[in-house]
C-alpha cells in the first residue's frame, strides 16, 4: 500500500463512520489513529454522546470482531478473562473464554469495576496476551480497547490507577454536539427509525484484515527525524520538572506519542513527521498521564492548561 492509497482508504473510513456518528470528526480521527498505532483509547463524556456507537462503527467498518463489557462493582476478573471449567465427561478442564478474546473490546464505564477487575486488562492491553491458571493465551495483533467513563456521576466509582491509565494511548474528551448537528441527528433517526440508537447495519466493511496490516506496515515506515524525536523527549521531560505537575509522564508515553505522530503523518499523505503532528497529539496523549500538583488544582488549572504552557515553553524544531 502506497501513501496515496492509504490516504484514500482513511477518507473512505471517515465517510463511512460519518454516516452513523455525526459531528464527532476529531474524535473519529483520534480513534482511527489509535487503531493504526496499535494503541487503546479512554473516552470520557456524558451519556448519549455516541461513545458506544463509535466503537461499534469502528469494528463494522473494519474486519474486526466486537465485544462489549458493562463494568459493574460486582464484575470479577474471570468475567473478563474467562475461566477453566471441569468437564466431567472428559475428566479435563476446558477454557471458557471471556469477552476479552475479541478484536474491538468496549469496556463500558470501566471505572465502575473494582481495582482487581480493572487490573485484569493490564496484561491484555500491554502484551495482547492473558494468563489464566499459568497458561498464556494470545489475543491477536488487532486487539483494541475502547474504555468509557462518565465524568458526571462519580458515586460508586473506582478511579483508574496510574499504571492502567498509562496503557491508554489517548484520553479523548467528548462533549455534546452543536445545535445544527443535534437537529441533523434527530432528522436522520426520524427518517430511518431502524437505524436509530445502536444499529450499524448501514455501515459497510471497507478495511480488510490485509488492508489493516498493510496500513500499519506503511505507518511503521514513516520517518521521524532526530529533531522530531528530540522534540518529543523534550516535551516529555518537561512534564517531570514542571512545578504544576506532581508526577510527569513515562518513557512509554514518549514512545506512544511517536507512534501516533507517524500515523497522523500517514493520514496527511506524508512519509515524515512534523512538529505540528506532535503538537496536535500532545494533549490527548499526555493529559491522562500527568498528575497535577495540589497548588495547580487549588488554582483551578487543568491538565490541558499545563500541557499548553509546556508546549509554548519548549522550542519546536524549525
């Protein structure tokens, strides 16, 4: 696959997802970047803003299997991973695979499950492998997690630990669409009542498994000049010394950001990364990985504000 073919493919994917998900183009782009960068997404937003619909559309437009887990306080790790059950007819244990054995996994309201259940995804997200009773089971190269959080209702939730947050390539913040988009959504669902809600039957599958692999191979070949890599490292290291940040981001974050920059460059039809790519992806890639200092929180600063200050302070390559 050459860069022009890849760019045309991404344009077709955007258009196809846009048939069902209206007014969320930046969100769609970042989710697609995460897919081709082999990352995972944490999506935060109020109910009814197409978070689940987007996950279903991504799996429908690509040759990917989809599964959804509703995280609740009584969910156990075995409910996610699976369990070995004894078969009395054969006198052997048989693995009953959990919903994690899929391609696109929607972890809905992930912060409602207790920490021991949340941690069941740590190995799966990082290694694309799960260990059950001492045996490793691969999940496949296309394993992709979209986890959702509701920022409004926090009663009975368990905040994700830093180690879990660091497994997500992006944290995406979803807001309500504008007035014109909401009118268009209502008009669409009124004209096509069967397509309202979670139905994605109108979405065509246009990205085969081979095309996905070819696209990722193309992305791996995108060149990042040493100046771009240095710029990424300078930004990451600046989070570790900023007085508004209690804990800065990890080396894994720098590597993940570099991978996302390659994908964005490929989306734009380039075979090289630019400082603009780094700046555009800085907030979604790092906002969930920094811990603000108490003084910054008291003054009402947000992670986005602090990252914007760092971006303005660190010189970009020319």
